[in-house]
C-alpha cells in the first residue's frame, strides 16, 4: 500500500468541510466543547460504527452497496438540505431564545446517513485498505488509523466552534449563511 497516498486521502478528506464537521462546530459554538459532547460523542461513535459497518459490507457485499448507493445519496442529500434550511432560516422567536442541545442519538443517527462519511469509508476501504491488506488484523489496523484521524479532524472542528464562539455570535447572520451554503454545497457535490 502507498501509505503516503492513504494518509493524504484520509487527512484531506477528514479535514475538509463536511456535514459532520460543520454540525460539530455549530454545536460547540452554542454549548462549548464540553457542552456539545453528547452530540459530538454520537457523531464520533457513529463514525467509528460506520467505518466498521463499511468494512464488513465492502469486504463481502459489493453488489448490494452499488444498488443501495442511490438511495443513500438521496437520503443524505435530503437531510443535508433540511439541515441547511434549519440553520439558514431559523424560526423567528419572540423574546429570548433558548438553544436546545442535540443528543447523542441524533448525532449517531445523523452519522449513519451522512453520505460524505459513507463514501469516505467505501473509498478508503476499496481503494487503499482491502486491495493491499493481507489479513483481517491488518485491515482493522488501517481502519483504526482511518477512524482516529477522522476523529481528530471532527474534534478540531468542534474546538474551532468553541474557540470562535464570540466571533460566530457577533456575525451570526453571516455564520448561518456560510454554514447553510456549505451544507448545500455538500449536498450538491454528492451528485
């Protein structure tokens, strides 16, 4: 395996803006790094679970994945557009607003339909790991590296949300527009 190509793909794909990164940053913006931990923990757990699930499917069910991909894409696009709408056009409220924390389960479920993560794992497994892996142990080691690097990128985005909370609050409308536009972009790039 070309380890440099593998690491380049995993790091670049993990660090670029995507739905999970943006949502983790937004949650940390509202509740701080520690306060957003339930939702972020759901996304991180979902990311690891999705990696393991993808490894099982990719290794044994290539044809099924090809048939399911269009449906997964549609579900992912629909959800991304819904999130973009909710972030970009929040319901007007009278008086003081109360931010509601997202739950572990909502983060986990979101990750299960996050098409960027699904395609990420399918690509890294089918291109870099499985063709060059000599054993199940070696496959799991490289998958473990992939998950750890992905977690690092996700946590970095969450830290940005927490550290730049005041800035994001000051420019809330611009922030919401930018996050919404990036989610729409993420949805469009699926096709």
